[in-house]
C-alpha cells in the first residue's frame, strides 16, 4: 500500500471497529504488502485491509471458516463481530483474532511439515472453485512480457525469467501428479507461531495444484519430513516459485522494501539452480 494511503486506511479500520462496539484507541501497523495488517488496541483485533478493487476478502473469509470447522491450522476470524467483509472509504476490512507470538518463535521443520500436512488434509475435504497454480504462473509470464510494467528488467534477465516460467510450467504439468486445493504461498511469513501451535494466514492465494508447489514455498528442511514427495517435481517447483517471486520484484508497482535488490540476487540464484539441476529452459 502506498505510504500516503496508510493513514486513511488506518482511520477506516478504526472507524469500522468502533462502529461494531469494539474499543479502539490505537492501531499498530504489523505488515504492509498486498494488504495492510493492523493490531487494533485495546480490543486486540487484527484488521486486514485492501483497496476495494484489489481484494478477494469474501473468498478468504468463507475458506477460513470452512477450514476452521474441520480443525485445520488456520487463523480464526474475531468471534465478537459478524464474520463478513466490511467496507469504508474505498477499503475492504476483515477482522481476525490477534495471536500473541509464542516464545521461542523458531519453527522446527518437523512442526512446519506437520502443520502443512494438516492444512492439506483439511483442504482435501473442501470443494471450492479456485484458480489453478498455472494461472498464477501466467500472471508472472504476462508481467515479464510487459516492458511497460517491468521497465528496469534487462533483456537477458527478461529472457531468463520468460524461459524458466514457460518451460517449468510445461514440465510440471506433464508430470500429471495428483492435485488438490493448496494454500498457494505457505512461506514462513504466512505462518504464525502461537500458543495454539502453528497457524496459517493469508488464504487469498489459494489455488489447485500438486502439494509440491506448496512445499516449494517452505524452507528446504521441511521437505525432509514429508515422505512421498516427488523430489524431482519439488526441485522444479522451487525454481518455478523463485522465478515467480523474482518477477514480482521487477514490477514497477512493487513496494517490497529492498525488492529490487532481492530481485537481482534471485536472478543469480535461478541461474545457479538451473545449472545445478542440469535444466535447459530454452526448449
């Protein structure tokens, strides 16, 4: 979210919470990326905001409710208010339970793997319409192809990303592995360490695909605790995911701090991973 928009967004969240008879005197910004996350005090509510034009909040709420009912490790909506999407001043706001971070906050790979397996088990019980993971790959491909949207991306790097996204998308599809509902981005930034155990947040990225696509977002040590995973597919998914997040960093609208520096570092990592795995993306 643009820095100039934050005060107005914060005011919208505080106003909505107050109108719901929650006591709100202050708001602490916890995270600012595709959505703004706030801790509202003293009522201790986690508010998530996004511009009306860029959100799938209703889908996220419905999915979170269904997963919570099945005992899946996901963050819960705040029980004191109606579980719905609130709108004010051009923003949509959803209100969630705030979880105090547990101590220590270090996540053991085995615990991470167990939580992800439980999440996947809960997701297998649901029948909800979601995009396919290749739809997200296509979005990255379109971004790479647009010089207007990625003006700072050098031609050799543009070719590298385009070839990698295209070839790995095809190779993964040709493996024809079993697919299911996935989180979409279960990286450490979307995992809360709480006294109730690990909980996943940010369900708006859910998609369908092989479980290896989700596992590719987790630290490499996590896969050691996931028997039955196709290691060749996992390696391909890891490089594909790296190419996707690298592409986002070259979007002229990207607001991640140090995003361009990360994008440059990740381009080098992609080249090294392709060489290490003997993958030719030019075919």
